[in-house]
């Protein structure tokens, strides 16, 4: 599907509806895409197979396996949990909004025998996700395209299930994003969205750091619930996964340290030195001041 096939919707005419202020200090979709395009190689050198949080187990802490492999295992477990929450079944069509490098979509297609359409605001990510789907032999079941979560290039009611994993922190209008997910879902379809939340207020320095990494200021849990309510979506289940942030951030820090010589070789010593402190500060901020929620929503069935 392409943007030319998109059906008109009420979302096209909606003004920004976020409960957070929308202004020049918030990243635009183009800026988010440009950040991920530019940082793609770096992201690959400091994560597992994807750039998502993982679902960690106590045994992981004592495992002799390489930390990147453990991170990938934890990320796969998180993907499996999200598939379970959506109750994905063979033959269903899942929309993955903010697909990253495509690993969750590819795993969902392989494990659940469903079809997946993924989109990202980063063209570089779309290319990499497409390559990975081909390498997994799943090009017939998994397809990726460029797309903005707040203006999805898909027709109304086209998908049996929708998820947006760790993409909403980049949306400058999350209510519009929620309405777009709803528009793309069939009546009665489940919608899973993960949210980073603010547990303690960020300082001005931390807010500026977040902006440098193309993040918007984080909402509190109450603000997330208000956004969901404003979008007109019933909340069926809220899963608090905050305990998995810290082990994920520790893993990312260790992976970056292990790959730092490669980062310096690829990007230069000055870039690497300049990146060390802000990256460490970001990982610390995420560990100490943020929460992580998985919200299972559902598009209301038509009367």
C-alpha cells in the first residue's frame, strides 16, 4: 500500500490534540526521521537485534553469553509478550507503527504465522527492515514502508491488530497518533501501545538532552491515561514493565563499551568522545526517572 491508496479520514482535518503543548521545542516527524537516519549505525552498535526494551529474567544476570545476545533474547521475550497481549493468530494482519529495523515484526510473522505491515519515519530503517525480512525468508509475509505515525499511509479499517512499540515518545501529538492507530484498525481490533512515562520531573538540562535525541517531554502515567481517554479508546489492560528498563539500559551501556572501538573507527575519536557523556546521561535518566507501560486498547466495534 502507498499513500496514494489512503482513504480520507477525519484525522486529516484534526488540529493537534495532545495534552502536552505542541511547539517549536518538540521534534517534528522529519527531525525524528533524520535523527534515526543519521544514528542508524550507532544504534546497531549499542543494542541487540532491535532498539526496544527487553523482558529480562533473573538467570540473565549470571549468563556467560555475550551481552548483545542476552539483550536480543530479552527483546524477543518482550516481543512474544506483546504478541500474547494482542492474541495474534495465524492469518491475521498486524500493523507495526514505528517498526525500527523490523525484528519484532519479523518475529511476530515467524512465530505467529501472521502477515505484518511495518512503517517507520526513517527511510534507512525501512531499508534495513526490508533486508532483514528478505534474509529471514519472510518477504512474502512482512513488508515495510516509510510512514508517519501521525499520518499513516494506509486506508481505514485495514488491520486485524495494531501495535506501536516505543515510538510514541517521539510523537509531538500522541492523541493524533492514537487516533491514527484507531483509524487503521478494524472495528473491535486490539491496539497495543507502549509509553515511556515520567516518574520524576526532568531538569531543564535533561529536557534539552531528550530533545537532542529526538524525544518529546515524557508524560506522567495519569497524562497517558488522559491521552487514551481523549482519543476515545477503551483501556483493557495496563502492564507496568518499568522493572525491565534498568537491565536494558545496563545492557546497552555494556554493548556500547564493548563496541566503542568500532564506534571510534566508524565515526571518529572526537564524535565518540562527544557521545560518551550524553549517552551515559540518557541511559541513566531512563533508568532512574522513567517508567514503561504497555497499554492494550481496542477500537470500539461499530454499532
